[in-house]
């Protein structure tokens, strides 16, 4: 197991200039997290990074996504984590914000990047929800630690079963 970084990472709003680095970090984190769970064809697609870069560039520049909250974690000038939240899209939503993306490189687990990114895109005063891979106990434990609980809903995406976790407003 790799040792955590010696200091806290910097958490900040993402900028369009971050799109390429966010794409590389996003793909690397998927490969670390989902290898053996998700199809290698998806994880090793030569177009995966460029597809993710277009996704992030659009999310950071297109007015349609201006209300999305997008943050990055960096350490020593390198992106080590990404997060994005938006208004909920689930028809039965009773929460105000939905976490769509939160990934931290395995080498940066335990540095505070995850909690920092979560707080950057979803205030603790907001009710929120997210979908998490069912075979990902580390992520589920992280979200439980931050007040999210499974609500019994599930769906399949990219061949992976996901469960929905929700959080009521937390008091400070």
C-alpha cells in the first residue's frame, strides 16, 4: 500500500485549463477502481481520455452546465482528484444536489482529498444523493462516513450495478 502524501492537497474550483488533466486523472482512477469489474474494452479504449476531455471541457465552458459545481484536488501541481455535482436528475428526487463524480487517485487516498472535494461540491447544509458502484465497498464506506445511506434503489450503468445513497441535511 502506498503511503499518503505528507500534506493536505489544495481543493479549488476547476477551470477550462484543467480539462486535459482532469480527463487523464478520471481515466486513471476508473482503471484503478473498476479493473476486473468493468469491461477492459471500456477501460482501455484508446479514445477514453479524449472523450473524457471533451466531457470536462464542455462541463467547464458550456452555459448549459454553468450551475454545475466542479472542483479539483491537486498536490504539488498535479491533479489527484475531481468532483462534480448538479441539480438532481432522478424523477423521485427529494434532495437539492446530486453528486455525479468524485474520484481520487489511489496514491492520494487518505490525504483528505475526498472529503475536501465532497465539501467543495455539496454543502453539508444540502440534502444530496449519489449513485455508487455496488461492488465498491471502499467508496460506500466513505459515503456512509459522510452521512449517506442506501435508499434501496439500484440501476445498471457500464455493466455495473449501482446503488443510490442519500443524505439529509447535516448540521454543522
